[in-house]
C-alpha cells in the first residue's frame, strides 16, 4: 500500500542518555533531562538540515546528517521515501561525550519519519521503532532509554532489540561531568579485549543485578552496585582524566561511572558541595527523564506493557 505523507511538520523531543551505568555493559541505560528538539517536513526535492546549538557548523546539513539517515531508513521500513525533507535540529546534548547524542538523533529521525506518514504508528509501533533504531545504532543500550524513558534494560533476540523500562527511586539524582574533549565509541570499543576472565564476567553479572535493585529500591547500595570489571579499566589509559574523576568521586562515597563510552562521567547521587572536579569539567545536575521521546507534545504511546516488551513496567 502506497504511503500518504502528511502536510505540515512533525516535531520530536529526544532526551540525553547514559549507557552501561557501570557494570551493565551494552544492556542498561538511563534517560536524562537534557533534550534535543527536532522537526521535519516533506518537500518536493532534496534534503536540507538547519542546526543550532551543539554541532552547528560541524555536522552535515544534507542527506549525510544522522537524523536524515535515520528518517530514510525508517521510510524504507515503511515502504516508500518522500521526494525531499527539510529538517531542523536544536541540539542541547553535547556531541561525542558519552551522553547519547547519536541515539537522540536516530530515535528522533525514526519518530519524525513515522510522524510524517499517515497512520505511521499503526505501521510501525514502538517495538518496531526500537528495532529500527537499535539496528542503526548497532546496540540498544542508548536508544532504549531515549525512546522509552527512565531506567531501561535492553537486549537483542532473533527479531531484534527489545527493552523494558522501570521507574527509578527518588533518591537517584544524576549529575553529569562533561569535559571539553570528545570521545568516540568506535575507538573506545577498540580498547576492549576479545575475551575477559570468567571471574570478571561473574562479578559484573552480580553487580548488574544489584544495580537494578539499587536504582529502583535502595540507592544506598549504588556505590557497590556500580562497580565494573568489563570495560572501564580497559579504557582508563585512553581517558586518564575520566578515570581519575570517577575514582575521585567514588573515594568520597559518590556512586560514579563512565557515561557510555566516555569521556563524560555520571554521578548517580548528589555530589558534596566542596568536591572539586577541576576546571576542565562542567558539572550539570539533571533529573531522570521518565517519559522518553515526545512527539507533537504528547507522550509517545508504548506498544507493549508486559515485562518482556518494548514498553513500560508498572
């Protein structure tokens, strides 16, 4: 069936995210109250992107932009591409800092494309949107909280990515420390060994399970729950400032971890007022975004609500 593209614009707000959260490598993620604002409309021909804020003057302004690429992949999933697109991006999420800027662009692109198709949600529900976004990103740990909000557990099975989202305890009060320098996921992954000791894998399995309980029921356990042996130590040499800040925060009792692939640092609880991270770090106190991506001012409807779904648990 041929697609009908809607007149006017689609609008989406996407949150920043932090993945891994210490031990939950490629599985756990958290949506944060810092957002990009995206809009798009169908045009007669060509692809153009206007960018303000983060990435302005650096990111592509044509079909090479990640939002456009995600939109085109989604249109392909839906069955037809429009002749052209005009896209506007107001970016507040720092680029290449481990705060999910690429996932915010991908999720935003998927939902913009869906919003520009008449009956788009019936053709591509949230479970399908998650699968498309995760395929584009390569793993679901950032796109899941960006789409669904809150604290998410994501995994991949035969049909693709799936996730659940769980409300966090009110005592979880994130602060992100953002450096001026950038980091890139691909280079960070190259620092990881192809194999790890069985004891380290077992250690992280236990800490990941504990982290689910700590984030949702008992934040006093977060310091122990955010210990990791699978990735942060291997990446420390390439990000000495990040490793030093994580260690410094943990030494004063603050549960902290590398945010995603870094170089930003995520603290899960309030940081003492006399703690000094250094002038190279910008500290931003954020809430947990419990909603996820918002389209046209309304919460994106979640297609499934069981505990094994792309959706919320109550």
